[in-house]
C-alpha cells in the first residue's frame, strides 16, 4: 500500500508547476502593485519625490 501511494505521489509531482514570482511576494505583502508581472510605478508618487 505504501509503495502505491509513493508511486501516485511521484506521478502527480510531474504535473506540478513551480511558483513564479516568489521573489516579489514581500512586495505584494507591502502593497506594491503589479500589472502583467511588472511593478506599476504611480505617476503621482514620482511628482511628490
């Protein structure tokens, strides 16, 4: 039974996809906005700086 579960797990692992963009996760938590995978720079924030 254990070997069957192991084989099923190995088979399922082939179809798993890696998470892309995990490096931006901290920025997402901070509230930085992204569009199509690229950081959105707000025009108003540039004028204030």
